[in-house]
C-alpha cells in the first residue's frame, strides 16, 4: 500500500490490506488511551494474530454484510474428532478443494448463519443495513493534519447514518452502554463521523446493530447519543496530539519512569464503607 | 450593615452594603463622608491593630464550617477550575484585620450603562485601592424557552449593582489585605470544608448528599446535571468532589460564575428519541433477501 494514499472512500479493500494502510485508526487511538505509545509502536510493528473470537466476529460480519463473500471465504470444517483419520482426510480434501477458504468449526459456522438469520428477521435492522458495506476511508484530520483511516461497516446513505455491527454476549441496553465506555465505541463513533465530515460525506448519525452470539440471538438497535459523540471527540483530541508528537519525534514512550503513588479507584472506598458498614450493622 | 444599596444615588457615596436615602444633596454627603473618614483615621491611629490577634481571628473564622464554605469560589476557565477568595472571606478578613474601610460607589447611572467603583482603605497605612466596573443596565429573563435581556426594575437593578459591586469591593479589599494572610485563610477554609464534608459524609452520607442536592436545586441545578459533571452517580460523591461543589455553589450565588459555566443544562445530552429511528420510519421497509441456495453447511450430515 502506497504511503501517499489519497484521502477518499475505497471499496473492496480486503481487511488485511486495510490494516496495512497508512494513517491512524480508531483502534490505535484506543491503545494510546488504555496503554501507552510504546504499546502502540509494538502493535504497529508486530500486528497481533487474530484471536478465535476475532475470527468468529469477522465471519459474522461477512455473513451479515457481505453474504456473497461469506459463502466464498468461510467454510465449515468437516464435523467430528479431528484426531481420527477419516475426519483428517475429509478436512484435507476440503482444504485442497478451496485453498483460499477460511475454515470454521461447524458450531461457529452455525452461529454465523443463526446470527445472520436473526438480523435478517429484524425489520429495522434490515433497513439500517441496507447500504454500502465495508467501505474503507482515508482522510486528513482537519485540526492536526494527521492521516486517519477507518473502515465503516455500513454507510446508510438514505438515513445519513454510519452503522456499526457489533457481536456481543449480551445486547441489553445497560450492558451495551457499559461496553461503549469500556471499549471506547463513543470514540469510534466520533472518529468515523469526523472522517465522513472531512471527506464531505453527509453522515450525521452513528448507529449500532448489536447481535448476540448465543441463542436466542437477540438483536438490538441503538443510536449513539449526541452527548456520547461529543465525549468521544473530547477523548480523541488529546490522543491525536499525542500520536502526532510520537510520529513527529519518532519517540514512543511507555509508562511513567517515576515511582507513582497508586490508590484504589475513586469509587472503591465508598463501596468498602458500604460493605463494612453493612456487615457491621447486620 | 444591610445588603442593599440605595438607588438611584446621584453622588452615591454610600458605604457598601448600606441602604441610605440621599437627603441634603451631594455636598452634605461629601462633608459627612469626609468627617467620618477623618474620625476613623484618628480612631485607627489611637487603636492600631494587633496583627497577631487579627491573624488568629481570621484563621479562627475560617475554622467555622459556615464561614469556610463561603470562603472560596471556583469557576472554569478553559480546561481548568480557577479558585480564589470570595467576597464573604474578604469582608470577614476586613472585619477581623480591623481599621479597614471599604465600600461601593455608583459613579454614573443612565438608561443604558452603570459605572461603579469599589474601594478599600487601610486607615493605618493610608493605602487606598479601587476597582471599577462598567456594565449594561440589563438583566436576563426567561421568555418561554428563550433567554432575553430586559431593562431591570429598581429591585433587579439594586441586586445587579450589589452583585457586580461585591466583586469590585472584594478585589479592592484583597489588594489592601496582606496576600499571605489571605492565602493562609483560604487554605484553612479549604481544609475546614474538606473536614466538614468528610465528617458529614461519614456521619450520615445520605443526608449530606441530600443537603448538597437541595442546595444546588435551589439555584436551578438538578441532580442529573450534578451527576453529569461528576461523571458518576451522586451517591458515589467523594470528599474532594463535595468540597469542589461547595466552592462552585459559592461562586454561582456570589455571581462570579453562571450555572452554565459549570453544568450542562441547555442542550440535553440525549432526548431519548432516536433520530435514526424516525428516519427509518419515514422510508420504505426492506424485504428480506431470498436465499440463493441452501444455506446449510456443505459438510453437514457427512458423519
């Protein structure tokens, strides 16, 4: 991938290519948020191998967003005990017949289909997911000039909405609200809306289609609040400045070199008071 | 001393905080001020302040939770919170330090503008400091959902002048009073508030939080707005946060800052109604895609 990639919206960019594209991504900013520049540098130089959960997530994405690709790329492994000669033989034959396919366990493959069907059965999820899937975007951040990149799960042109598909163990509102904070989805929403604005695309809303990976494969639809998007912008700004400093000076510091005082989280003493007070009183 | 200033006041030589009718014209007022001032200087020379005793009295005053709570203001500037000694602390210090005369004068007052001057004099050293302020003769009023600026009636005008004047007087007083004493007083007051908050929360947490919520509710800041600022539920408030909230309360009530400087309330964070949902309602539904071929795994049933 050329280092002089022009800002714009790109289609049919394989995921592996997207991850090698220049520019800072929202997931990289999250590494700066949670860990340190040194961790980000390491991850940039040593892209992590996808975990089984990530592989399943990618398969579910394809099943829902790119059904044609799903049928071509993802295949179920022959069921049975992989240590037996018969099953090993079957699997080898399958792999030889489809050298570019990625194999999932029959259980994971069935999960993909069940999740896909659950989303397809939801009227508004169908509407939300009716648009351009898996578009990769590259833009220059107007404030810092830093090259940024993002991969929109779906651009809903008619509703002006960027849609992100999330698979989760639980799609309930309270739980997903906490996930938004824990995994920085508000930053993702803010970052992608900024990207769309920088490219002159008319998207002003960010929504989630959240689908559970376990039966009964609950589907929930959420729109990110304006307040959460503003908070995302507030979090992104200093991280972009930090990233710029790291890039410009090619200095990627780790944690503080000083001995720092550490305490319990601010809320913990109160919880302890309640716990001890409660047990004393009881 | 009362808390009101007589208006209109042509010469406006009234002492700060004194409600006073203007009788006998400007000359009489000037003459009386002059006489009072000279008498005060004579008394000050005869009874000079005992600085050690005055210092002790100030610090002692700052140990009183009621005084300490009002002693500091806080308001946001950029990403930081600025704190400083309040009007109440400046007045209390002037009282305890002694031989300090201070007040507010209305320099001019017309239909459009008010021009005021706060002053403070150390009668022993003859140090005189004044601070001026000019502002439009307008007050904010609610008109439905909008905020509009209107010409104030006499009562509103008096409140406006007193509020702006109090800040001028405070600034003048703080220039006359020794800065190290002010810093010590502030520090002592902050510690008192912290200890009081700690004690209050420890003694009866629920009641302390309720009192805090009520105090803010009285100035139009509800619990949701407090929690938005704290970034957590009010029930998890810490001693430090309580201390800061008290300073914010003082700042708003004294007119150093406005509610919207500290709290979000004009733009609701989330209306609870999804705009995306409304847009989806407005468009035609999307029919489910017909399966092109059997979706079941190719190897299913092999074993």
